[in-house]
């Protein structure tokens, strides 16, 4: 057990998996000698050599396309896309190939590939460096999509992602890389993909979030705790979505608010809201609401705070839902 | 100060000229039997095309991209590969995939719009067909790289058209392969057209081959792609070179797509009949036939026999393909993940499948 931040816990997961399986390797821009621009892969090249912690040319589409080829031929690549905006360069490979290798070969080939993508706002990064692009990815069949919110979960989920026989897109919330520390076992443990966790128990309203927004929900729940009792759910995996946990909570509370940084239109919140309507309609006391980014381009950091959801905006929405 | 810091050349290879005469000094070491085999595989490719197009016209198969005119580039490449070498391919290289072990009836099944056509069992050393242009090139590089990491001795060959060389995935993949000395051979079928867009609008580069020099791939050659000996020889050399560990190699085959892009296309919209006829006179099968005749390896009985045999091979495959029972709609869900996820199981159940 050690007190680790998320960067350290992710690093630990990679290190453990590289140690136990020679097929595991990391590749991407600056992931080798430099240890990644956020230091997630720090020291891996030193421990495992330049053939397993690989600095690649600056070419996202080939990083993913080559990783697919590696995965088809017995390796377990963990590719890093340096910033979320640059995932777009690799969409052809992800959407047209990574997601469907197993399907279109009827299982003759598979693609056990993890794509790590730092995402989200809150660190005043450059344009194209902070976008929340998960909705583009969850819409594509054949991919599993993960977004942890704590160092503990990050390690357990990354371990599961690496061991998963199918491709996983692993979104790492930039804001949480260094801001939270937690006791994390150094040894192996895993958290199954597709399982949400109830991070605060309450009875009157369900707050549903993932990544950095989980902590804003917890703050909001704290602010209103004398008046309203909030259940807070951390989805952890966006696909497959753990609707059992969500439904059980909504059946109890009768109210649901979904919070994400990404733009609202056709975001993950729309899917969760829709499924709540399908499964829990008769339990609802109020419409399902969303607190999200606007349907605008994520502004440069100068205006970012107006765009991103926060505890204050969540509290306002709790008030609306509770007084409906 | 001014000086030249680097200079490059693109060699060109032709062994069997357009009149069917071979340059003996350049002839690859092929036995008479092997030369006949090359002829027979090209005949097979031509017959496969004919039958596939007919099946499409009769509504028994979906859209199909023919190979006609490019048999030397396609067959010569696959024939140069050793049994354990791997092929990555796109939609116009069906014959190469079948030469690497893809069952004929499965390839037909794929073009008959059934995904099980890519799910053949067994030991074929060919990846899956790529439909989006150039995307298979990085796959081949990754696959070859894994082989190198595991110290496995085979090489990987990837085929693509001239249009693919305009795409980022082409440049990115070549650049990766050059940087890490990955044992992969790139084979471009420069067939002068990407659907309707001619080679001249694809790039101002004088050759396609020179694009590989930019990635540091020094084993680069352009060949007469309608000359089966040149293709075979260049790809064999390239494979030998990459297996020695000298990094990737590149072969540009100058050829011509004589038919439509696919059965859904009509080339009369964008090119003159004379242009196509001119290339008909450079036909790779006719050219090899002249050589075979001159070397007493051909008579009408031989060719009739070969045609009959190849036709039977495809006809039998058509029968097998058409006897395949329609897919269970459940299969849409089956192979998405190793185990269907709960949400998929639910959708499957709700839909009554």
C-alpha cells in the first residue's frame, strides 16, 4: 500500500502488467525516455527497454493502426494518445478497424488493445488539449470505454483493460492526474469493466457522473446535505454501461441528474437519461436533468470555468429537481 | 556555401518485355513448372473475376472489385512469398489472399455480402481485407513488428493501390517501418486510377516509389507490373532483404486497371476506350503465353486444361458458397466481443433474436 496520485497509480498498473506479461508494451509520443508528457509512463523504458516503452513518430493514426497490427500478432499494446483532441487523427483506425477486428473476422483475429487518452478541462491547457471526446467513441460498437475518477479505480480499471481480450479506450481525467492522492495497493487487484460504484449513499436524488465530475457531484452533495440526501454514482465504465446500479439508485430516489464536461447534445448523459426513462419511468418524481458543457466549442482556458459544470451548477439543478 | 546533401535514384526493372521476350540475364531462378504455375494462377485470377462479375450481374453476389489487367502484380507478389510470410491486402487483391490460403468459397462469400467470408478457419497466412483506403498498411507494419519482437522469421507483405499513397496512413506507416527497421515489404499496384481519378491527379511526384525514399526505405524499386517475372523477382529480392534485417522494402508495380473500379462503377464515364485498348496489348497473361510458347511450355491443350481446371475450382467454390446456410441474425452480436456484454445480450433478447 502506498499513497499515490492517479499518474502514479496508472504508472504502477502499467509496470505490474509489463512485469507479469511480456506481451504488454506501451507506445506513443514521448512515452519512452520522457516518460510521457504527464509522466504516466515514467521509468518504464528504463525498466523494460526501448522495445517495450516505445517512443513513436508523431503520427496518431499509425500509432493506433500499428498497435492494431501488434495486437493481431500476439502483443498487448497500450497506446497513448497525448491529448484528447488528437484522437481525431486516429478515428479512421479506431472506428473502421480497431472496433471490428474480431467481428469482421468472426473471431479469427482479435484486438486486445488499450488506448489511453488524457481528457477534460481544468488544467488550463492549450486549445485541442482539454476536449471531452468520449461521446464519439461510445457511439461505436465493439469498443469498451472507461473513465476513472480516483487513483485506486484508475489502477484497477487499467489492469482490467490491459487484460481484456477486446479493445478498450481509457479516458484519464487531466484534472485528477495530480489533485487527489489515495491509498493504493501496489500489488495486483482489478476492478471489472462495466461496473459503476456508489460513492455516496442518499435517498432523494441520484447524481450520476464520471471522471472529474464525480468530485463536483460529491461537493454538491456535501453543500446540500442538510436539505437533500444525494446518492452519487461514479459510472467508471461508460460502455458497457452499468444500468443496474443506476436503476437501483433511481428506483430509490426517484430523481436523477447526470453530469459531464462534454457537450450536451447526444452526450453520455442523453443515453443515461433515455435508459432511465425506459427502465424507471414509474419511479420518477421529476424529469431527468443534465448538467453538462454547453453545445459550444470548449473555450480556451480564459473562459473555461464558465463552460465546465461545477458544484454550484449542480446544486442549482438539484434545487430544480427537488422543487419540481 | 551550397552543396548537394543527398541524391536518390529509382531503379526500374523489366524482364519480360511487351513482345514477350525475356532478358535472360535478369531471369529469376524459376523452374518450367513454376513458370507454368505463375501462368495458371493468373488464369485463375482472370476466371475468378469473370465468374464473380457474372454472379454480381445475376444478383447472386454483391459489389465486386475486379483485378483484370493486374494479375501479374497480384499473383507475382503472392508467388514470391514463402509459405510462412503474411499478406495484408485490400479489396483488389483477392487472388493474392487465396494464394496465401484464403478459401475461394469464403472470398466469394464475403463479396456475396456475408461477413463470414472473412472468418475462414485454418492456416491461411493472410489478414482481413481492408475496404477503407491505406488503412491496412499500418496494420501490416504492426504485425511485422510483433514478429520481429518475437524473433519469428517470416516477413509481412502489404499491398495497396496508387490512390492509397496519397493518404496519411501510407506515409505514417512507411515512416514507422523505416524508423524501426520493421520486416515489411510494401507493394504498390500503381494501376493508374483511383475510381475515376487518374494517377496524374493523385500526385505530382514523378514516381510513387520515391515516396518511400522519404521514409528512409532504401530498398526501393519500380517494376513493369504487367511483367510477372519482374514482379516476382523484385518482391523476392525485397523479401530476402527485409529478412536479413535491413529494414523495410518497397516495390512499385506499374500496371493498369482495365475494368471498372467495382461492378457499381462504369469506366466509360472518365476514360477513353483507346486508352484501355492500349493496355490490353500489354496484357500480363498474353505476354507470359508468348514466353511459354517460345520456350515450348505451351500448347492449346495445356491452356484448355488449365482453364478447365481453374474454372472447376471456382465453380466448385461457387457451389459451396451458395450452399452456405444464411447467417443466424444473432451473429451480428456474437463476435463483437469475446463475450457479449450485458447491454448487447439485452438488445438481442429484446429484439427476439
